[in-house]
């Protein structure tokens, strides 16, 4: 499994936010985590947001009021508003959001307090059910997005780019359903997914490269990408549907 390292640029941007929080509010904070691309090779200092999760000992709406004014200041630095949870909420939500919590478990770094996510247990049946649902939703989104683009190259291209990052957590969940610890980086995830499922992931690699390198596609290329994208997701949906958990 890849090593999780908080990128220096991400640390420089997040630490002032953390210090400001600690200066105004600390006693009720149980733990704080960095999640997402700031911990992976996918991190792009110019484009990637820094995502975090704050666990409070108990929910306190005053904390939200203190956070709200900081949003504009740190949003300009691509520090996203943190997720806010409590320990009971986490324990009571593992069956409702298994995919989201699996991704936090796999890709997080504790920057303050006790690590609550290292040893959480996710039901395989709950995870399979959500993966199946997500794949079906994404098929609908692909169809509707393709139709609503009205053949506009820019709209279609941006749709593929924006949707891609959301596929990686889903693919990690599917890899776990096959009984394998998922890689951290996108390239490793796509490689493991193809090895385990047999589904060709070249189309996702194409979109990933285009996203990083700002590649521009012709409408003909985008039509081919749509077909390959759709077929790959449809095949994954059938495979996940057949997994018994």
C-alpha cells in the first residue's frame, strides 16, 4: 500500500487554518484529519483542494458559526470547508455511508487527537449495495450529461473531467469487495481495478491524463470516450451486482 504523505504545499496552506481554529476553539475537538488528494501523488498545488474532517466530542453549532467567517479567507487558498462529525455519528453512519467511510479509512492522516478511522469495520454487504447504487446513478448521469451537452465539445469534456475524481473512491470500494487493499494513487487504483475485475480501464487513464495535462479532445474523440466510459461502468455494475457479500 502507498505511503500517505501530506504534501508540503498542502501543509503550508492548511496549518494557518488549523492554528486559527485552535486559537478560537479547541477544548471540544476530539480529532482532526486531512483526507483526499493532499495525501497522494494526485495532488496538484494549482488545482487541488485541501480536504479535512473535524470530529467534535459533541456537536456544537457555535463551532459552525466560528468556522463560517473563515470560509472566504481560506477558500481562496483552496482549503475546503471541513466535514464536521462526532464519534457517535460516525459509528451510527457506517451502514449508511460505507463507501465514504471506506475512503476516509484508506486515505486520511490524523493531525490532531486519536485516530478513529484506522480500525473502523465496514460491512461488505453495505459496501456492495452502495457501490452498485453509485454505478447505476453514474450511468444515468453519463446518459443525461451526454444528451444535455448537445454535442458541445467544451461542455462534454468538462463533464468528464469534473466527474472523474468521484470515481476513484468508488473504484477503491470495488477493489475492497474483491478482497484487496486498494492503492492510494489514481494510477494504482485503475491498475488494480482492471486486474481484479477484468474491465479495461484505459478510458479512465485517458481522462486522468487529460485532466492533469489539460489535453483538448475533438468531438469525435469525446464521443469515443463516452462510449468506452459507459461500457466500462456498465460492466462494472454487472460485476458488482453478482458479488455475494
